[in-house]
C-alpha cells in the first residue's frame, strides 16, 4: 500500500546540518565577516609611522597589498552568504524578494573587485585619482547593497517563512548602513573603520541565522 504525506519542517526547529547549502553559506558568511571585523578593529588600533596621506596608511605598501587581498577574500565569503540568503526561499516568492535579492548581490559583488583594486595602488596618495575612483565604487556598492538588504528584510517579514530573531538580520544589515555607517562617514571620516566593524558584526548575525535555519521540506511520498 502506498500513502502520501505532506510535511513541512518547523523553520525554527534547531540548527540545520552543516551539509545543507544554506547552512554552509551561513558558515562562509560568518568566516568572511569575522575576518573583516577583526581586521577593521586591528587596523583602527594600529599606531604607525606611515604618513596618513598615504593610501596604504597605517600599513606599509607591501603589507597593504596583502591586507587588501585578505579583505577581498572576506567580502567574497560574505557574498556567498548573501547568495545563500537569496536562494533560501526565506525572502518569499513575491517580486519584491526577487528584486531585493538581485540588488543585494549586485552591491556585494561590486565590492569585491573594487576592494582588490586598491592593492594595485598601494604606493599612491590617499587623495589620488585611483583612490577616489575605487572609493566611490565601494561607496556606491555599499549603498546598493544596503538598499537591497532593506528590501530583503521587508520581503522576509512579509513572507513569514523565517521564524525567530533571524528574520530581522537582513533588515539589520541594510538599516545599519543608512543609520550608522554613512552618517559616521560624514561626521567623522577618520573613524570609518569602527562602523565597518559594526556592519561586519551584522553579517555575523546573518550568517549565524542562516546556519541555524532548517530548510523547509516539501512533499514526501513514503511507501509502506
């Protein structure tokens, strides 16, 4: 005899298996954001003899190249986390969720080559043309990602597929940019690394939420 049964797992029913794509994306996101957060805090705390007018400050050009590659790698891992979010179904099936996902990915994807570009101008001045162009590109990409995350947060709350505190993390990643990161850049540009560390902490929470979120299961057919 064959019976059909439809079962949907409780989205808040404990941690997902690490082999799940969404869970793995969450771990990569945590790793990348942790690298960026620790790096931002460490860089902000360094007392250096390198002139503040140099793009590489507070690092020497050689060390600056290495750190830029590391930051690029961290951003790439955070992008993987965002891919996991957009493919999780947690943003719902409505148009808003799909549009939000693409905006998030576009913004985070642009950060990666822009960050890497700084490594090629390690000996340039902070106010040089390459620095201005790359800085503007990162600024645009961050604002784009922020808009996408705000929309993703709204889509997630509307969809109702995400249970627990995790459903607020996309909105947190977006609002932090407009409420904290950008105002801090305007008010005190020299302290920008601390808001960057804060934004990275938001991504750690997002990655943790993705890791803990058990994917919903569809219809299962069992034979007996």
